């Protein structure tokens, strides 16, 4: 997922340039959770606030359990139980 050309300035668009290859999409079992993150981060100008985007932009592969809001999937599921 990291962009080898991350050092180059990219124009600020309305969607994340990593969306098409983000492994987070495969993590969600229900579509509602995924759509919530896509609407809030991936498909909006807020993608620059995504924790996964920030790491990938620096050339670092985000951990598989990192959510766009900076929380981890394990921590989020423990809170819900």
C-alpha cells in the first residue's frame, strides 16, 4: 500500500489515492462499518486525516489492525463486548 513516490507532493483530491489497494477493506465483515469509514475518510477530503493514509504517505505499510481514526481493531472490538 505505501507509495514509493510518497515524497512527491500530491494534489489534494476528494478521495484517497490508496483506496484501491487498502487492505482495510478486506477486514470488515459487515458493509456498514466499511461504508462509514469510506464516507468519513476514504471518499472525502478528510482522507488526509486518516491514520492509515498518514503512514502510507510516508512510505510505511500501516498495521493491518489500524483503523482510519487511529484506533486499533482489537481495541475497538474489546470496547463493544
